[in-house]
C-alpha cells in the first residue's frame, strides 16, 4: 500500500512585507503567495496526488482580513483534492483565531469544501492512509506536541500509511532561529521526532523552517511554497513543495518541486574599474530580462570608482530600484577621482577659486580624514556642476 501526496507548509498568506517600500509592490508580493497555490494545483494534476497536507501557518496571523481569506479559500477550492491543514504558531488554533470565525467558516463552505482544518489530535483515516495531526493551539507550546505518539496504538490502522503532521522545531535543528525579511522569528515550539517509533510511522510532515530540508530518513520540512527572504547560503531550498510517495514500512520517496513566483537574488561584488561596472550592469540586466517588477535584489558592493563612474553607478541603482519589487543595497563604494578628473578639477587657469576648493577637497579625501566621505561627495557635486556648464 502506498500513497502520493503534496507536503507543504508556511504559506503565511497575508504576510505584510513591511521592508518593501512601495504599497503596490507589497500587494504584488502578497498576491504571489496566493498565485503559488495554483501552481500546487498543477502539480496535483500532473502527478495525480491524492491529497495535500499543510503543516501549519497557512495564514500569517490569527486575524487575516476577509479578502485574504476569500482569495485563499478560492485558490484551494480550485484544486479539488482534499487539503489537510493544521494551525501553526502564526495562525494557531486558539478560540479567537481565524479558524473559528464565521467569515472563515462561510468562505470555507462556499469556496473550499475540500479544506479540512484539523484542530485536535484526532486521526484522519481514509483509504490507504491515516494522518496524525498535532496542531498548535497556542503561539508557543511549552510541551512537545507529538510526545503522546511515542505510546500511541498503531494497530488500529492496519496496513494504512501513517503520516504525522506537526509544526515546530525539532530538537536537533534550530528552526526557531529562522529570521525573514520582516524581522520575525519562527516558533520556539520544540518537538522530538527521535523518540517516535520509526517502525510505526512512515512519514513526518513538518512546518516552521522556511527551506525544504530532510531531517531524518522519513521526516522533512517542506519549506514555504513561495520564497519570502533572501537566500541563507548553500543548501537553503525555499519556494518549493514536496511530492511524497510513501508506503507502509517503506522508505518515502521525496521530490522537491519549485513553485515560487518571485525570485530573490543576492549579488556581492567589488567595483574598481569601468569593466567591473559593466560586468555588474550586464549581470543585473540578465536578472531583469522578462522579470521586471517580479523579483527582489540584495546588492552588496564595495570598492572605488572615478567620479563619472560613481555617477553612473548611482543612476543604475535608481533604475534598478524601479525595476525590482525591492532593492536592498549595501553600498561601500567610494569616489576616487581618476587622474584626468583630478587634473580637470585642480588645474583651472581661468577659475582659480574653484581649483583651490577642489585641491582642498582632494587632500581631505586622500588623507582619509573624518570628513573624507563628505569631501568625496562634495567632489562629485563639484565635478557634476562643472561638466554641466
């Protein structure tokens, strides 16, 4: 007996994306999280998955607005197969949470009757499989929510595939240290999967960590379906869902499949010449090709450029700010006038006062005094004023 299903988590629909400057761009980023649900639907159809499990944090808070709820439920309802959802730390199942509100219950009934919200530990038994949900009913749980499964009676499930659905940080993996673009942290809820009887459980579907990650031979974090932060280094696989083929007493076959709408790029470079500036421009141009208004870029640059080159860099940054949903720049490039620019500023037979001011600014910049940055900026302004005459 085997089952094929989609494991996903941490949708956090309604995420505010506060650091994104433009309200329009914030709205685009929020909509991407709903659009990615429809990609899950395509995967369900392509791979003939029987159901979808969402391991917590479908919504970003316990109080999403009515529009967010309606659009989410509509996207889920379009897919058709059953969805089994547990609350996580962001959308925990307390009495005041969205799951109990009339406007959610109405939208669920009208748009997504296939959406099953599991608010207690009761097993969900159907042909071929059983889901053992362990929802979070508070933002922070002080006890291990899956500890009761150590001594659970599994004999009643016969040869059905046993799937545990939980949200939190496993003891050997610091998922709670995960910080995103909004500066928020994951839950501190700790769960101990190592103590569960391996021979009785076929797959553990986890949520909380925002990158897809295998944490045991039969346990995975799916990560979020829509990337929501800049890469955290090698091996951080975000913006995917997991296609799972699980069998009774067998090794699950798990395949990450990309679903993200937005791309989050990071570029680090040192600028020292016109060639390096050209290379950066070409690299970013390739990122923008066909993707204007769809991606985010973190740019970390350092080095030294001539005044004209610096002006060109600043103009490029302004253009990129308009082309990306969000541009995060760490700019440590300093203006270092070329010899030609130095001569043009400090040797001006018909304008001795300007030349004297330029020489003083050049000396301040070269000596690395406390006001060197101000001197460099003044030189840029002076150079721009002179060439525009």
